[in-house]
């Protein structure tokens, strides 16, 4: 994982064990959380790169990795940057 790239991703951390970048997003309502998840789905479809999502009432944990490359790639960074714009 390129530490310099990670520094450009506000709020994201690197999980060395899972070889992915992760960020937790908090919401005051379930509907706002689901709207966020749907927006991520649009980004993922557009980028053809799909994060793992854990969704609960007021929280969404987003995890990105490129399985074909065995860890974090430029694709993950790009999707993370787009998600941060939401």
C-alpha cells in the first residue's frame, strides 16, 4: 500500500491483514444511510469496481481492495475519492 496515496484519502485507513482500505460513515437515519449506499452503487457501477459494504441502522463501513492484484490499487483509490465527494 502506497502510504502517500492513503494520505490523500480523508478518513480512510489501511487494513494490512485484509489488504484493503476502510472507512466508516455514520448517519442519523436508516434512510440517509441507504441513500448513501445507493449512491455508492452508482459510483461502483460507473467505475466497474465494487466495494464491500457493511450496512446497519446508522452506519456503513466501506472496504475497497482489488482481489486480482492482491491488495489496494489505483482503482480503489479512485472509487474512495468519489465516495468522499458524496
